[in-house]
C-alpha cells in the first residue's frame, strides 16, 4: 500500500473563508491511498472547479510503505487566474450578498484607490469577504479578502493579482461607534511592509441592515 499525498497548490488567499498569511500553504490537500508497483508513475491532477489540468510524476520505492507528494507550483497560479476572472465577472452578486458593506479609499490624493468591502461571513471580530477596487493605477476588480474588525481596530488583507505578487494590508483604528476606520495601507513582500498611503473607510448599508423606510403621518384633531 502506498499513500499518495496530492496537493492542488492553491494558496489559502484564494479562499475568502481562510486567513491570508505570509506563509503560503495549500488550501486543498487530498490524501489518497494507492496500490502502486515500485517505479515511476505518471499522474494527472485536475481541478473540477476550473477545468485546469496538470501532469506530474511520482516514484514508488521498494519499501512496504511510502508517502509521496505531488506538487506543481504553476498549478495554483493557473487556478487563481480562472478564479480571479470569475470574481470580477460575478462581482455584483458577490458584493450584493454582503452582510455588511464598507466604502472608502486608500492612497494619496491624486492616486486614490476607491474600495468597497463586502463582509460575507463573520465570527466574533474576524471576517471573510471580498473587496472591490477601482482607480489609483492599481489592479481593478473584485478580490477575496479577510481581516478583523472590533471596537478599537480594523485589519483588511487581500491579494490583487492571481500570482499573489501584490499583497495589500490596511490596518488602523475604528471609531467609537465601530462605523468608520482610518489608518495606513501597506504593500507586503517577503522583505517586509512598505507604506503606500492612508485609508479612510466607513460602514454603509449591508444586506442585513436594509429595511423599508417607515412613513410618518400627522394626526389632526377636530375641535368641536
């Protein structure tokens, strides 16, 4: 019996339900038991979500038990290219499903990036969702994000390119009412963080906040 460990190699940042971290680890890991004879075997990995296919090889030793891994660094980028295109294509519905929305911008005055944060799921102060960005000379579109919001601070992290070369972090303070936040935007790389501007964002109407306005009427009294 040989144990094949197949990993699609998709960074956790591609999944809005996962935290975005500096450590890039596979989001999808599959453990598959296989009966293989000793020697080299050709395998094919296919992502049913996107139709992306990659070929590889694993070599079985003559030991009674082996743990083999299949990893293709380019596979994650291929899948992310498809997913990122889908995020932008379905952006309106993704943003529309938000439990709460925040709007604002970051950057310098002449290079302002407009941003709309759509919180899809939230557990205590942590959240997962999407950001929609336009303007400022940075990549435009809808991107998965994660972060945290509490009574004192806000943190938003997202990648705006499929190859994860552009990792952005917005972190700052929240207002006492937790309906606004101001702080600093950073570009994150392996060598550290570089400040790229200031941000300001405010909570706007969310799906759960929408309600039908109540009309008021004046009562008149008749004097007899």
